[in-house]
C-alpha cells in the first residue's frame, strides 16, 4: 500500500473510531464507500459529497 493509501486507511480508521465513540455504527454502504476511497477508486471530493440514503 502506498503512503496515500496508508494515509487514507488511517483517516478512515480514525473516523470509524470517532463515530463509534459517539455511539454510532457506520452502515454496510458507508463501509463499502470508505473501502472505495481507500482503494483510490474515488477521490476525496466524491468521498465527502452528500449521498442520498
């Protein structure tokens, strides 16, 4: 994994932990979306863009 990939993984891990500490759990869809970001299939703008549920 390249540094950008490791950085993306670390950022997603941090966000996942933060959400968990607030008492929430990301949905399966959110987990898949994060995996696409980590794999560099989507960029940051697409990752953080609002999505319909």
